[in-house]
């Protein structure tokens, strides 16, 4: 069991929200903490792979826009 002290304004907001939802303040706090923990403990796909993104960058910012032209140039250079 945990005892929790809240500022009067926050306590009022918690009670008011619980009343609107038709649940007890304890249940509201329990649900809120559970949801927060689940969001904090699960890294996003970005967080999982951020050290790989841009690791092998060419430094060119136009690769997706000019991909066809760049491919033609590479093929021409290879044929020479």
C-alpha cells in the first residue's frame, strides 16, 4: 500500500475526474500509474533503432527525389 500526498488543487482535479468517470479516486490513480509505466517502459521503434539511422549516410539530401537520375549516372560511369 502507498500513501500519496497531493496538492489541494491536484487532489480536487483527481476527485472531480474520478467522479466524471464514475470510478473511485484510487482506481483513477491506479489506472493512471499503470498506463504511465507501460508507456515509459516500452521503447518506441525510433528509440530502438536510433543509433542505426543515418549511420551510413551519403551526405546527399536528394537521394529519394533524384534516385532515377543518380542511378543513370552510376550505370554510365560503370560502363566507361
